C-alpha cells in the first residue's frame, strides 16, 4: 500500500525543484585555519639539504615536491612564497651540484 499523505508533503519540500535550488557557497576559512602544506615543507627541507650537503637526489626530489605543492596550492599569498623559496634552493642545488666546483672528497690525489 502506498502512503499518499507523506508523498504530498514531500513534493512541497522537494530539493529537485529548480525554484528551491540554491548554489553552493563554500564556508570562508581564514588562512591560519588551513591545514599545513606538507609537500611545500618537504620541498623546502629537501632543497636546503640538497644545497648544504650537495646531494643531487635531494635537489631533484625538492623540485618534484615543489611541483606537487604548486598544483595543490590553497592560499596563493603564503604558499607561493614558500614554493618560490623552495624552488630557488632546489635550482641552486642542482646548478651547484652539476656545474659547481668538485667536492674535495671526489678529487683524485
């Protein structure tokens, strides 16, 4: 058996009707409440270690994390500063490792 009283009350509050539909508005979140950008942090960590310890792999990993952080950027002002800093360190590490002076331990006696 079909209950007609519940179906008639649902038709007035039917969300599929275009007149009752409203566009979705995401809630406003302050920049301090956003979650931490782990890929940006790891990019900075690997970039600095690539420059300081002259590890080529760290500089390349930093570039990968920079690209990932750039793709997932939420707050353009804060994240762009961190990504640009990490990218500068990563590029500096790659250039130093490939075109800089040789390491003292890598030279022959």
